[in-house]
C-alpha cells in the first residue's frame, strides 16, 4: 500500500498525536459561547469534527480534503483572533499545532 492509499489509517494516528499536544486544547471541540464567533466564522472546524467526519465512509474522498479542514482550523483561528502570535496565545497555540501537523 503506497502512502497515497494509506491516508485513512495515517490521519487518525496524526489526530491522536495532535490531540495530546497542550497547544491543541482550544481546537479539540467546536467553539461555543464565544461572543461574535459565529458572526465572523462561517465554516467552523475542530479536531473532533475531523475525527467524526473520518468515521463516516465517503465523507473525505482523499487526504487533501482532510488537509483543507486542518487548514481551516488555523485560518479560522487567525481570522477571529488576529495573526500575531505575540498578541494572542490562541494564535500561538494554533500555529504550534499546525506546525506539528505539517511535520507528521
């Protein structure tokens, strides 16, 4: 099995690794109770939603669709919180988690 076909097995392993990161805590579940979030973020995404979509056969057609959801987590974080990791711990956490995802 080449790596292109292995993504359905590899992505859950990557998710487990990311979920263990302290920096992943704000991204584990859907954002709730944050004033103005749903006004700004029209396509929310989080690690649990990715995990749930992975468990639905055919929900992701290939690994690029999964990667797009990982990208969405970070882009939503930056859109809502600003892009400066020095000014926002959540942006710093999002960037750290994203870098880890890219390493895996």
